């Protein structure tokens, strides 16, 4: 051994000591096992290892690990070092071969780096790795490879702004893409087509991603969008409208005309060089000039009977025109008065149809008066003053046919949007049809109704789930029987993979396959933190075969697709042109993603023993799950002992722990053996159980003890927690608190026709016709969307035939219970549309 050590000292003392230590510890390898040493032939002992492949910089996309590779020859061992620490030998994957040219042994080592490893050093230096190769002569280090987590934020730091530019002027559109790793690449689109500065040299993209139009052309008018993309995502800015206008210019003057009978001559010019266009200014000045002729140029005329006849004819024509104008004004005023009377009498302007004094011919058909009338019917007329409206019943003429087409089999009658049969019979009948195979028989969580072109609304009480069917969504002449239901998790399991989690209830609306003219709006709760930077949220739909498929990725919805989503703080609004079964599924992008959980505490309503149980439920923060738990506890005889609390549960792979503290030891003691109870992370995250609970068993030292005060602590392992104070009397009746949360919504489950909407039908049509047409000063549907804070969805609204109607549909879905129609009228007034003033008319004035 002294001879061997002496030779190593002559090479490199540090490397030799390490090799000696490895030899003494018996560190060897056989085959392709996880080891990293070998013995070199004697002819290669004087060679230092050199690297054939060195580790390169890598980016972690979402949760996919990256692989680092290192290859060296000749080498007795290779190890990776990451952030100054050696990687465990079992994490190395080794392959050995021989270089056919040099006959030198080649060793290749690979390791995997996960997202969790990188996030552990968050806030410190960047995460790096390098490999170290040994031979009997010495060691070599590879270059450092930096591993970064790739991301692309949602919001642009600067978005392009719309402009109006004169022809041939330069246009500059600024764009600062969102922060991202790696840095985002930027491209520009005009009307959804990519701009290529190479093929069209009139465009130029600067180093800081701004777009320059060197010389504005009429063809350059359009909507410009800045698109940022990297290996993680693709983001689009708000579209900026660029309008290229042309100011008019005069042509040359024409030649002077010959001298006329009035002893004058003239010349003209036209505003045609260029002709004004796209909002440009007209030419300023006169388009005709006149000049008196000299006496020699004036034609000699003699005044006589011809001049008198000319003047008489001109007077006669003027009188005829005056009489005609008077007749037109009178006819117009009469028609306007008739129209005002019709509008004032139409009960649709008061958000509902008021009953009129019409007696049906048969008493047994009196229920037909509750059917909403078809606004396309022209055989109903009314004449007279508003004061005698309810008395002059004889002045109505009704058509002989029914108000609505008869329903199938002629056995159903519509009463304010409800059928006269019970829920159980309806569900039983639907489940016998082939396209209702997945419809559950849970009557409590199902709503249904019959609707025509006037639309309506379905609501499942106390679940936050509703379906808005806008006017004209159902084609005229069609009547659909539509249902809305919440699927039970045990009846219909949604397959989830990886870090995916269910964020909403599974909701079905149908029947599938019905023809819709416009999208309906499905509203349902979700339990994400509503930060799309933390989530990849997907909408899933069940097809006819029962399989689930992704139909859109939130934030990247193509406007031409039949589905579009708006994600609010606690609610998702789904615009759907097809009915079916839907659910929101989220995949966390990093450990900052969090689900909202609702903690609810129950106990036995009556306690006659020394033991007292407190049940703590941990569930998704959606109303449908809360309703299910409340109903179950009501059947068990439980009572709510505190208001629900909201907790953010992060994707940190840590379990949820719960404990009770600070109980008065003189009166109470806990029978829990450990210091806390724990719910596994995956039981909560994958949603396999809709609600979980743990029970704390306490014991009071005397039956007379009724007051209990304590602290409930809830936290994730190695994470921040929350503490809730409990102070209640176990003998006190808390049924009022139960009722407050169990009976939050007692509204009708189905509303058909105008009663389902706050905006009257005729006023809605006037608003749409007023705002759909583009306005040069922006006082159109775009300003309405901005005032209602919906500008993020401009692209979707603009893709519809009537953008205003879609905006009003969304407003109706958001404000059915809490909307103030006068506030909407104020917005209309701010825009400058006088039609909004009709909102302020009271029912008595109508």
C-alpha cells in the first residue's frame, strides 16, 4: 500500500485518497447495477477522464421530471452533485460500453430531477447539477446544468391599444409579454392570421416585441393581437382595433361653363382625390363657383308670358309639397300614438304577463290562462285608454287556436313553467328512454320544465346550480322538455390522473342532441382558488358512450367552439350550444395551487351521557356537497354547532391535521389517544369521497356541565394552519342556526317565459338593436361589456351574431337573485342610450 499511495501522490493527492477509500470500503459494481466504479486496464491508468456528453440546462414543465446525462471515458466512477450535495448512488442509472475506435471504456450515468426537488430550494440560488468523473489519475468536473421550473404568467405587462390612424401614417402597437421561464416568444396576429414581416415588409417587429406598421394601408385595418408562447403555455392579449381612415381631397376645377340666361357661369370640383372613407373627414370648402358674365357675353332675352307661366308653376309645386308634408306628419303621429298605446298595454314590459279580463269559453280550460303567450301571434288586439284597460273586455279578439302548440301525447299542461305530474313520475319516464341512461332517480337534486322560444330557467335549490335558457335559444315552433340534475359520485365516477382533482359537481342537462339556436348558460360552483396561474382547469364532457373527453382548457378557449367558460371567484358560467354532462377538473401547476375546503362542525342534538361527540366534516366548498351533508345530519339527528369555515388546502402532498386545544380541564377531558387526527392528502385531493369527517370524543366530568369552550386547530403538515374558537352550550337548541343554512333558497325550480328574466323581452330587443351596430365613439356593446367588467370576453362576444344579447344573458345568469335592473339602466344612460330610461317606469305607469 505505501507504493500505491506514493504513486497517487505524484498524480493528485485528493483524488488518490478518495480512490483508496473506495477500494478499502469494497465499493465495486457488477453488470448494470446502481454503482459507479470500475477497474481500468493498466495501459489507461495515466489518462484523465474527459466528457463525451455533459449535462445541459433543462426546464421542468408542469410535473414532468427531467433527465440529466453524463458520459465520460475513461472513468472508474461518475457521480452527480446537485446544489453542493452528492446525489445518492441508488438514484444513478449506469450504462457501460467500449469506444470502438479507441477501445477505451465509456461510462454513462443519468439521473432524474423532480419538481419537488427544485421547489425545496425556492428563494435560494438557482438549482444546479454537475457530474464528477474519476480515474486512477485524477478527477474532472463537467459544466453546471441549471434546472428551472417553466411557467408563463397569465397577464400581459403591457397590451396593445386600439388606434385610429390616417392613411400612409406610421403605426406603433406596444406589447410587453407576461413574465415566464423560458422567456416567451412573441408573434402578432391580424384578424387571427399570423403576421410575417418577411413576406410583408410593411410590418416590422422590434427587439422589445412592438409591432410597427411603416405605412398604413386600408388593408391594414383590423384587430391586432399579441401572442406570447413558450414550452408551457400560449397567451393572447386583448385585441386592439386599428382603423385606417382616409381624409377627402378635392379634384381639379372643371372648365367654366357657358354664360347662362341669368348672365352667370360656373365651374365645379369633386371630393374624389381621394374619396373620404372609414370615418375620414370630408373635403372642406365649396364644390361649385359662379361668376357673373360681362355684358357682351350675356344672351339677350325678352321677358314675356313664358316667364309668368314659369313663376306660377313654381308656386303651385311649392303648395303641393307643403300639403304632402302636412299629411305625412299627421299619419306619422297617429301611428306613433297607436304604437305607444300597444307598448304601454303590453304586460311584457313589466317583466311578467298581467292577467286580462278574458273569460274562457269552458271553465275546465281556465288553466290555459297561465301559459305565457306567443309574442309572434298577431290576432290579439286592444284599443282604448289605459284607464279602462280591465273593463273593456269585449274589445279583445282572440284566435281560435291554442296559445301554444299541444305538448306530446296531449297529456301535459304548463303551469308557470311546471308540469302537473310529480317529480318521481317525470324521472321514471325519462329514464326509460335511451338517451337518459345516466339520469339518476334522485328527485331532490333534479329540476325540469317545458320551454319554448321565450326561454326560461331551471334551478336546483341550495346547490348553486342553474341553467339559463335565453330567449330565442329554442327555435320558434319547438317545445322542449328539459331537465337539470346533479350526478352522485358513487353513480358516475370521473376518471382522474396524476395531480388532477375534481373542482365542481358533475352536472347533467338534457336531453342531449336537442337543437339550440343560441348558447344556454350553465352555472355551477367550483372550489379552486380561481387563480389560473396556479391551475390548468379543463372542462370535461361525457360522450354518448360514457367516456369522458376534454372539450376546453380554461383561458385558451377557442371562440368558435360550442363551449366557453367564465371562471368567477366561486362560480363557473358555461356557455354551451349542446347539452350534456359536464364537470370541471383541475391540474395543479405547482404547490401554490389550493382548493377551498369547507369545515362544518356537528354534534348530537341531545346528550344525556357524560360522553360528547363533535364531528368535523371536511368537504369541497360547493353548495351541493354542503346540502348533502346537512340533509344527512338532519336524518341522523345532528345539529350544527358553529358557522362553516373556509380553509385553503394546498397541493403540497401534506396531510390535513385537526386537533382540539384549550378545553377547561376542570370540566372536560379528551378521550383521543394522540394529540391530533389526520386525514390523508390523497383522500381530499383526488375527490374519491365527497366529504370526510373525523370525530372528537370528549368526556365531561359532570352531567351539569353544559358550557364548552375550546380551540379547533386545522393545518397541513409543514404548512400554515388556522385556528377557530368554539364557545357553545351543548344543551341549547340551535335549530334556528340549522334552518338558516338548510333553507337558504326556496325559489321555484323552474320558471318559463318572461318571469324567468329581469329584463323585459321587448326592451331587451331594443337594447340589442341599439348596441349591436358598431359606433365610431365606442358607445356600443363593447362599452357595455367594459362597464359590466366583462372585457376579458370581448373575443367571444364579437363572434356571436348579437354580442349584446350574450352579454345580457350573462348578466341575467349572474344577477337573478341580487340584480338591480335600475343599476343596469344607469349603465345604459352612461353609455348614452336613451332606451334605458324605460327601465325606470313604474308598474303603475305601465
